[in-house]
C-alpha cells in the first residue's frame, strides 16, 4: 500500500491547488482524478466558457464595426470552429496542470476514489493511505424532476459547451451566472434565446440596481426575458421542445430546439464512501470547521461540497488554508463576507460585500454612490457606455460595506474593492487615491466621490 502525507480526492481548482501547496510545504502528496486534471472549471466551466464568450464578443465587434468607423463585409461565424477553439484552450489548460503536478512531484492516481476508514482511499481496487485525506469532488449540473436532462433536447452546461450545431432557438432556465453567460453567448451567435427565471429579477443574488440594468441590457440585445416564471414541464416528443411555463398571467407554451437547464449545481458526494467513514453531511454538503476538518480526524473537505460559495477561487483559497493549517503554519479563517462574485456575460457583473438592501437590513446608516459609465471618457471611447459602479459605505466610520459593478471589464476591476475591504480602507482613503485617466477603473473613485458629495464628472 502506497503511503502519503496528503491525498486529495479530485483535481479541480480546489484539488490541484491544494495538492501543489501541500507539496510546496514539504508534504508527500497524491491526487486522485477519475476524468481530466483541472476538474469542471478548467475542462467544462470557467475557462472554456470564457473562450466561447470571447468568440461572441469578437463576432459582435465585427457586426458593429461601422460604429467604430470600420467596414467589415460578410462577417460570419463557423460554430464548429468556435467550439473547437474553446475545447483546445481547455485541453491546453489541463496539460498545464499536468505539468504543474510533475514539477511539484505530485503523484497522479487515475480512477474513482472511495474513502475507507483508517485514512485510506480505494481506487478501483487498489488501496492508498495518508495522514490527511482532503475531499474536493466538486459539483455537477443540478437536475429538476420536472426538467430531466436527456443530453440532446434538454441539456446541462457540458452539452451547451459542445453542441455539434448551433440551435436556431433556445430556452435557458435559470438566470444565475451559468444561465446568463450561455444566454448571452447563444444570442450573440444568432440563436433566438428566451430566459426563464423563477424569481422577480435576473441575476437575483445581485444588488437590485444591477439586476435592473442587466435585464435592460439583455432585452436591448434581443433576449426574451421571463421573470416570476417557472418551467412546469417539457414535451420532447416532437422535433422541438415544448415547455409549459407558468407565469403570473397563467400558463403558456413556448417552443425551442433546445432547453438549457441552468438551475444550480448538485454536489458530487454519491459513492465516495462518506457513510462508510462516518463523515457528517447536511443538505448535500459536508460539514467542516474553519480549517475544513470534518467530524472524522484526518478527513477534510473543501470547495463546492462544503457550505461556502461554490466558486473556483473560493475552493482554491480553502484548499491552501487547509494544508497550511495541516503543516502548522499560522492561519486565519477565510472572511466569507469578502468573496468577489463575477458573471462574464455582456455586460459583465462583479460584486463584493453587502447589497444596499442587506446593509440597510443590518442597521447601517449609509452613504451610497453611483457613477454611470455613460459619464466615463474611456467607456465612451471604447463604445461600452452601459453600466455603472455602485459603492456602499457606513456613514459613521467610512467602512466600505459593498461594491457592485456592471459593464465592460468590471470583472477585472472588482479586486480593488476586495483588497480595499481586506485592508479596512475607508471611503475617504479611496477618494484620495489617485486613479489613472482615462480608465474604466476611475469610475470607482468617482462613485466614492458621489457617495461623499464630491463627484466632479456628474
């Protein structure tokens, strides 16, 4: 039996990052993976979707070249090549993880791992042991009973990424990040898209001002938006899918070639031996403490299978903290109130901290500032004037409670607010930090100036 200091079950952005940090700390490490290194994020999520979205953005630029004084005749797309580019990028990233494993002298064990008592893992009949076993098995597309996925007419995100031909019409169920990113991609490529959301607003976890702006932008782009609506059933017996959608006005039937179910994720906990070991779960999540220890000594869990936000960067941070604690490093628990969230549709959305409503509900007296990109010189020059930056401060002490952005490139801008909040920066300090002109980022400074009644360009 092979013996390790650390065995990581799963090689997604939680698992492979955890393994590398463990190896850096001098721990003999192995990773068990049943599919491709990099997990869903690299192979079927974060990376390949961004490649698809980039193709959509370039195609959109070509179709609107005249807005920039340019003439492009006969711009068209090859859907198969767009998909192939995305897959090639994903494959390249997975090979990059292979290189990192080799560089850090981490053993890769291919196969399905099942936890055993006594700090052991069985991989297709071969047992391995370790002082510390870290579970990082991630999640998959969640299926609703009334919306069963057949992989052809009713699909999840994996199939949406690799369709052989572009559908003429699509119904997207759910308006979280996965739903709106695919809705934008297919609409930009020329598919007739309808998005159905059960709650009153698209991207319902965002600040209400962001949700309203986003819905306006989606409608402007030609996407049909149905909120306060639910898909009750689907009929796949004909050439198209007939979806029965319940709205406040009653039920209506809408047709499309394909229905994409984007109603969240389900954790991969089945068959991995949690019950055999006695590890406690609740509502499909593994219960852990601040250091990701389960109730069973020597067994840990990180990423989507734990109660925190199901985000790649969260899984990575949790894994690093977990092994640093194992190695005896000085550690501080993760502040889950300062986790940035990003959505990569057009317009992009990025946010951190409290929404305005959450801050009010928490009893804060607020200073709220907002700066529209329509007043930004850089945005005007780039032709990307939709959107804004919104900041929320505690009026008493100047604490930066939240930051919400919608517009071009905001997913690259949000880190300023995350870092500022980490360093306990006040509104006054942000206001007196000189931002470069002309940039999209100076909208952050302008929004803060608006909150404090000192805005110049509004």
